[in-house]
C-alpha cells in the first residue's frame, strides 16, 4: 500500500492546485466587493445564512455535535491509525501538511480576528451545540481546516487510476468535508 501512496504523490501535478487557487481568488474578490474583510461586513453577508442553517441543523443537535467532533484532529486521525503500518509515507505527508495548515490557520485567525457568534449575537437567538465558545477566533474554522487538509491528503494518496472513479472520489470527499 505504501508504494501506491508514493506513486500517487509522485504523480501530483502542480496544475491540480489551480482550481482551489481560483476558488480562493473568487472568494477574496467577493469579500473585497462586499467589504467582508471587516467584522461588520463579514457578519452582514452571512448572518441570515447562519440563522437559517442553525435553525435547521439545531433540530439534529446530537448529529451536529458528532460531525463537529470529526473536525478534531485527534478524533479524525484515530480512524486512520492503521495506515501508520501500511502506508508510512501517507502519515509523513499528513503530519507535515497538518503542521503547515495549523500555522496558517493560526496566522489567519489572528489576521481576521472575527468574533464567534456567541460573542456578538444574542445567545438566545440561536442554538448552541456543545459548549459555548466566545472570543475572536472563528475564521477560519480550525475544524474545517483540519477536515479538508486530511481529506486532501487522503484524496491524493489513494487516488484511483480510472478518471470516472477519480471524479466520484473528488465529489465524495468534497461532500464529506462539507
């Protein structure tokens, strides 16, 4: 299995990063046009969505809590622990990229300093799943960064050869991450 991972990592083409770069560029332009790099602008563009999604997913509090916990690196990585034996190259890559993403995430949290919903919204106006977190560290979400980092490494490490299965795998991991 380790040879498959090594072979797949050696085949990674830098062009694969153009699509995510393009998506990030579109988001940055959208945020700039809507003054969303300020706290008030950021809140204005997503407050209604936040309340709608919170109301919907609040009905499934236990499920939402458990899905959120998958974003905790110690929980998600425990599902992959057997790969230490069978694909050490996978773990080498995964731990390296998790360190980079953790540093980048911390830097971006400091840069944006966006408050958590419980800090600025009335706590009785929405459903809080788990313990109440407040403060200024909600963007980017550490759980989201962790999940997409791990899923990206899994996707590249175990990429199938057939293109229709690649497309399905990409879509599957994207939906799983979301």
